C-alpha cells in the first residue's frame, strides 16, 4: 500500500503505536465500565442503608412533622416528599429494583415490610406527574440537592449546581433515567416518596488523560525507534558486505558476533563467500593447468612448423599457433583478476591518461586528451593502465581518432572516451561486457580479438567501486542525431571501496 511507510523502522513504529492506541482504548473502555458498575454498587448499598434510616425515622413521627422531616432528610442524592397517594404505583422487576427491595427487607425487617406497602420502580417508568412531585420538593423545602462527594464526583461542579435549581439542574447533574423511585406507606397514614438519584460520572476524557497518553506515546515511539534501528542495523552491514563481495571476492569476513540470529546469518554469508572463493580458485587453477598443458603441444607444433618445406602452409600454421597462445594468455589473465588483486596506491590519474594518449599517438593513432593536468586518485596503477589501454585501443581499432576527457568532481572522476566509429547496436551494448562476447563477425583475431577486453574493463572498474557504460554518441543528451561513434564512460568514486 502507498500509505504505508517504506522503511522498516517507520513501519514497526507505526504498528507499535497502533497497538498502544488500541490497547489503551480497550483498557479505558473496560475500566470505565467496571468503575461505573463498582460505583453504582457502592452507591446502591449506601443508598439502601440511608433509605432504611429515613423510613424508620419518618414512620415513628407524627403526621404533622412529616413534611419538615422529609425536607430535612432531602439532599445528597435523595429527593423526599410525603403525599396522600403514592407517586410510584407499580413495581419493577429490574435488577436494581429487586436489589433495593431485598436490601430494605433485610434492614427494615421482613415483618415490618410485609405490614406496609412498598412500590419500587425505575424513574424512567414513571409519568411526568411523578417528576414534578419530586422536583417540587426543592421549592417547598427551600434547599437544593447536593451530590455525595465520592466515587468520581468533582467538587468543581458544586458552584454550578448551587446556582441552578429545579428539574433542569437535576437533569444536568443526575442521570434521572437510571435513578430509582419508591413509595412507602407510613403507619400514620400517607406515603413517603423517595427518589434515589443516580449521579453522572465525571468523564475521564480530560486534558490530563490526553497529556498522559501523549507522553506515553512519545516514550514508546522513542524506545521503538531505538530498538528497531538497533535490530535492523545488521541488515545494513549485510548490504555493505554484499557490495564489497561484488567488488572483491577476497574481502574480509563478516564478524560472527551479536544476537544468535545475526551471528547465524553472518556465518552463512561467510560460508557463501568462502564457497565463491573456492570456486574462483578452482577455475583459476583449472585454467592454469590447461594453459600449462596446452603450451607443450603448441611448442612442439611450432618446432615442427619451422621445419616445414612449404613456406605458405608454415606461415599459416605459425599464425594459428600464435593466436592460440594469445587466447590462452588472455584467458588466464582474466581468471587471475580476482585472485591476485593489486594494492591501491596514490596516483595522478590525469598523468596516467596523458601517458596512454601519448603512447597511442607514438603508434600513429589520432588520440588526444582534455582535462586537468593533475588529478589525485587512490587506485591500482597497473590495473588502471590496463583498463584505459583497452578502452583507447578499442576506440582507435574501429575509428579514425579517439578523444579522452577527464572531468574531476568533488566525489568522483568521470572519464569519457569518444570515437567516430560505427558504434554498437543498442541491443548489443550490454552484451559486450560478457566474457568471450565478440561483435566482430570476422574470425580473424587481428580484428576481432579474444572477446575479453571489455569484460576485463568491467572487472577492473568494479574492483575500484566504479561504473562503466557504453552509449552511442547520437543518443547522448543534446546530440543532434548525426554524430557517429561510441562513448565509453568510466565513473570512479574518489572514496575507495571499503574492504
């Protein structure tokens, strides 16, 4: 998906953050539900005890004192009125109603409760008249309901509640729909009506919670990024080791330390490198043995050819034998490129290129150099001389002249070798770097060569951590399309490849 970050560190951190947010939300939902249930249970138990105390007090008072006593007992979550008819005329079978009924039976005594009528119902099941009966008690008593200061209630709400009265204030601070109302018949006549108000719980989604969550998220993110980067650091080491192996099969082994998984991967990587080294060593030894074995019969054939009477067949045979020796020597030299790497030394690559051009000019070739007079570089002198000799020789072999240009940049050197020859078909540009690949259709080694020149060039450039490209000059940016010839571009980084 495009929305997902690309780096492993960012993806892992994102997964951890999503897990943190999800787990916190689930925990908060569970905590909120359990907290509300626990508070409701505690309030229900205390409310039952308080209602029982109120009923015991009122049923022992004269009828004339009931109103004053009910006003005195109202408040702190209880609305108490006395009426001739019950405000609650039905009995609910809800869990809260049954729990309150059982608690009152236990605290008032079973016999006393049976002698009196007790109606308990949820406030939501009552009519509008019952609501008016309970809220009017405030006006008659001249006092306001105050919440119990426990189980999640904030004292900061007190001032707001003291400034309001009546049904609107009750609905703001109490959950009327979840409250329970009861009517109890008194012995002296009449009914006492009690509304047990269910408080509104203070929300936990406050700025304090958000700040705590943000601080936790920052801490988790920091540790996640540190841990993931530390865990993925070996991947960078393996990538660098793979690049070194691509340039030099004899590069030092990876250290086999760290966590068991990393050490195991390092051992496997080193085993792979050792296998490649054995393969190359075996190839080199095989070619050396073949070269040694072939030189003996070639020498015998050369001696026999010298004693041949016919001059023309003798010359052809000697030419063929010379080509065979050239092929053997070139193949063996190519096989030894990785086996016997040259030690890098500081050199003046501008002077090296000028020397190559001067040597070719002495052989009557039209070769010129343009660029700085000096350019320091840390490289393999013999290998670089062989590299540019091959490229310039290829240029003058198929063209009238060659131009060598050096462009020195802060981090790299770019060497362009241009000629005015026929160029190379686009579909063949990449194939020419393959060993023994020859675009020359003739079978003569005088013009076609062995087919290892550009393969050697690529190997030498890669050993220096660089790149080599071939492009037809007519395909260069800004070219008019009429240019003839080929450009060989060699890019060498100034920083030597790490071993």
